[in-house]
C-alpha cells in the first residue's frame, strides 16, 4: 500500500516537473516550432537511422567466439566517435584560436587505434589463458 | 499494417529488463547529476531576485566543480543513453501499438523522455564546441527541456518501479526468470558500456580536471592553449575594445563617496595575490595566479554599505555580459580582485587588459573583463 502511494506521488511529481518544462517552453513562442522540430528530429534520427544501423552492424560483425570483445570495441569506438562528432565536423570560423585548438581528426583516429590495439591484446590474452588451462593432449 | 516485415522480429539477446535496469540506473544517476549541476549553473548565472544577493562565494572551486561535473556527466550519459535505447528498441514495435488509454499515455511519456534526452545531450555537446545549428536560443531552451526530461524520467521510474525492483540485482525474481545462459553475455555488454563511459570521460574531462589534461584528445578546449596559458572565450577584438591606452584608462567607482583612478594609481594601491580558477559554462576551467586590488578595499573607500550589491561595467562595446552584478558575499570576499596581472605578467588584451574582475565560485562569463566602472547599488 505504502509503495503504491509512493509510486503515485512520484508519478505526480514527474508530471508536475514536466509541466514546469512545458510552461517554460510555451513562454518562448518564438522558439516553440524550432524546438518541436528538433525534439521530433532527434527521435526520428535515432529510431529510423542510428538504431537500425547499429543493429545491422551488430548482426553482421558481432558473432562467433570473440563476439564479446568485438562488440566492446565497436561500442567504445562508436561512443568516442559520437562524442567527437561536434569537434570533428563543426563548420565555420572559430571565435578565437583557443576554441577547438587540437588536431581532432588525428586524435580521433588515435583513440580508435588505441581501442583496436587494446581489443586485440585482450583477445590474445584470453586465448593464451585458455590454452594454458587446457590439459596437454 | 501487420505484414511479413512489420512489426520486425528481434532475435538478438539482451533486449531484456535486467539489461535495461542495469544500464538505466547509471543513466538515471548521470541525468540526476547533470540536472542538479545544471540548476546550480542556471541560478548562478541568472539568479532570481530573492537569491541574487545571497549567492555564496565559497567554496572557491565550487562553480568549477559543478560545471565540470555537469559537462562530464552529460558526456558520460551519451554512451549510456545509446546503450539503453538499444536495449529497449524492440519495444518500439510492440504489437498492438496501443492496448489501453493507460498504455497510450505511458508510450507518450516515453516518447517525451527519449526526445528530451536525445535533445539535451545533443544540444549540450554541440554547445561545448560553440556550434549552434538550431533556430532557437540555446540557454533558455536547454534549461526548459531539462525540466521536461527530469519530469519524464521521474514519471518513467514511477511507472516502471515494479519491473525495476524485479530486476534490480542478479538474484532478483525477474532476473532469475530470464534465460541463465544470457548472464555472461550481459556482463560482457555491461563491461563494454562501462568501458565506453570511461573512454569518453578520460578523453574529454581534462578540459576541466587539469591533472588529466594530457589525455584531452577530444575536448573542445585544452587548458594550456591560450594567451598566458589560459583559454579565452571573448577576445578584445570580438568585444570591440581593442588595445586600451594606459594613459587614457580610468576606473570609476560610484557610491556614497565616488572617485576615479588612473591605471598608475590602481597599480600604486596595495596589491594582493590570489589563486583562482576561471570556469566557463561550456565546461573548461583552469586555475591561475592573479595579482590586483581587492574589490572590498575599493568599496570601503567609496563608503559602500556592507550589504550593498555591486555592478561591474565593462568597456566592451559588443556582445552580451557587458555588465555583471555581485552580491555582498562576492563583493566583500578578500579573494575578489580587480586583477591587473595574470600568472606574473600584465593581462593580455584578450584576458581583459588593463583590469578584469576575478572572484571565487563564479561563472566565467561573470568575471567581467576590461572593467571601467564599479557601481555600488543600494
């Protein structure tokens, strides 16, 4: 009973907080259409493009005995790529030379090489450990 | 609508409630931290009237910590959100799409949650790179959608509470009813998600957590890149001030006993040295060594009341944040300086030559540069 009341209270609190957000947005009539487009666009981009693509890559590449490490490498590499997209792709002039001061394409490739190297080492280490454990035939 | 290809069938494993719960609680924590630190930042930059005079000036590293955490938790949430959405993706194609009014409302609330979550992380990340491809104003909209997101999240947790409880631990009833052979695969997936969070954190967090600055590969700022070893947001050229002539510079202090100082007179006043960070709302921060005149000394001479608020007016002619205000806590803090020197050298034009404000626990945009006037407010 107490749990049920707590759930109801939490649900009501959630609705109230959403109400705060909605009213803040409604106060900005001039921005509203743009915000709705970007909210909807984010969902469409994820659900219709990114997620199917990730599932497809998983279907094709993540299989066999090393599926764990391969999936791990793709996941870490993908996350690094997602976070690097703005610094890699930002068009237009910078506000000054201290904004985006690094060689991002190089750094991004470096992180991917590091992920690949680490994954290979991990697989080799596992393989070595497994073959040692196996009794000599 | 139903056909051979629709709704799609998902034969892959781990699209289950245990995986969703395991990733979801870390994602929930990241969003909670991100929301709270975001609120702190919002109130420090745009304090409502009742709070404006009472903002604390300590701890010295306060804003640096909360804003660094805001950006770091947002970046950490990116792999968590994508992994969570991957886990629950098959539910998008539930059949029938709507079973009841309650079910319809629940799906709408999840749609709001997903949209707001993707929106907040995407706009926040783009903002750190100063990339604004959207037609709306970032600060207000990012703030408003944050409330939408946290509300939808609380509602989602309330709706899913029984399922979350049933899959909370490895030995919970719901977890035990899932195929046992998935457990090692799930552990491997969760380890990969954790590794992804670690990887994106370690390659970006050095922009504010300077011990890791050498690993800063993908952050939009590097603590060492900038004049006098400090990054810059608005340059003197962008602010329309150019190089201010030292002979012509005047600092005006208005108050009960107003007065004006030349640059030489300012330099002749007792100088104090402080170690304070510049912490930008976009996430980067760095500590620096500042030398200058205590604001409290200038205020005393002007006969300012102890609880007076102070307005700091810049000589800049372009751009926002030309004027900043501070409450008595900041104005009276002995660490709050009108700085003339940075890391042992005279301020460079881009850091606010000849005089800039530097105060503890204060957002970077309010550390007004090229200060021309201090006004004691009643």
